[in-house]
């Protein structure tokens, strides 16, 4: 249905549009790939000036400064990944009152009246798939830990919900709960080190974001537990892809951020032209493993730091 209603080869309209994507964090492979998808679609449409901005650290206060500056530049539309789905709402409502259209990327705002659309993967389903993969990897028994950024991260909470709902169905797996890294790779590595010290029989880790996966891989590597502690992650980066190839990361839930960026720009232009767009759009994901990571079907999902 999406392919029919949101075909990429649509004719450019007479009006030019300015669209900015505000990412959750610069230098993050997922957000960078969304930006690449948006840039690709803007180039194809021909009537869109597209740019991407974001804070250098995953902090709502820093993202707010970026948001204020973007609003002051008066774009026609803002594609927005909120570091905090509540704190950003009043400012985004001001932008909406100015006539700027908002599309949420990778997680809706708490006030769903702000954004005209929300584009993301089915994160609960992704969390369930991660739990199934981890249970299989550890032989359906043993202790497992989850790591995510912060309790305020709605998307991560959805992934965690799906994971916990599924892992509870496995009676021989002991869930040790979730710990928070504040999206810091070094802190994630430290959490793994401390958990291994407290639980030498730790069998598996679900890492809910890129930095957590990279940090967990470092912690497992430094502890000399490669192959003994299984890691199932969510989202990729170049280091994660290499760790999958080496068997340090057993499996990884990979979203389709390039397509998310394409859809964001295309849907924004349709809305600006007065057309009706879908409110909730889910993009697919794949489970990457050592066996399939280099296949074309998986590689098209893998995130890129540089646009082609």
C-alpha cells in the first residue's frame, strides 16, 4: 500500500519547500542514515531544500537549542526525533502554531496532536524478536541482562517491553532487569564488567541501542567471554557489523532508516500540498547474523555514516 501511495517517482510541484531533520544525536549511524534517505528523496523530488541538524550529545537541553535555531529559520516542515517526548512538546506546539508541519521520526511525542505523522519500526515486535533470538542463542536457559539509554527514551522502552513480554515465556531464563547507560559506550562497557563480576554465569545481554551494543561488545571482549556471553542488539554501526562477522554480537535487529528518511520527506511534501497522509507508518526490519550480514537483502538495511 505504501509503495502505491508514496511512490518515489512523483512529479515535482511548482512550489519549493525547506525541510529540516532534527536528529537525536549527531554522529549516530541510525540518524545519519535517516538524513541520507531524506537527502536522497529531496534530490529526486527536485523542489526540496533538505538539511539535517542535531546535538553533539544525547541531551534534551542541547537538542532544544537546535530546535529553537531551526524554528527561527522558518522551515516549511521539521522531521523530528525527540530526545525527550515531553520536554520538547511546548516548543514544537509553537512551531505548529507558526504553520510549520511536524513529522515524528523513530518515536512519537507524548502529545500525539503535535505531529501529523509518525514513522518508525514496530519496536515492540522488534524487542520480541530480539528475545527469541537471545533465548535460542543461550539454549533457552541462563541469566540475561538488558541495557538501554534512559527511562525517558520511549522507543527504547517499547523495545524493552517487547523483550520482557517474550522473555517471561521462557521459564529457565532469569531476567536480571535493565540498566541505563545514558547512551555512553564506556558506561555500557562498565555495566557489563560489573554484571559479570556479580553474575559470573551471565549468559546473554539485550542491548537496545547502538552505543549499548558497542559497549557490551567491549565489555565482553575485555572479560574474555566472547562466545560465552551472547549479545543481541538493536541498530547497527560499522563496529557492530564487524562484531557480527566475528561472532561477538550474535544477532542484531536492523531497522530501515534510509527508507524512513525517504518517506519523511515525501510525506511532508504531500502534507504541505494539502494531501492526506497516513498518521502511523511502520517500516520493516531484518535480523542480522553472521550467516546473512553480507547478503544484499540485509546490506540494504545496514546503516551508513556517509551518504552516497
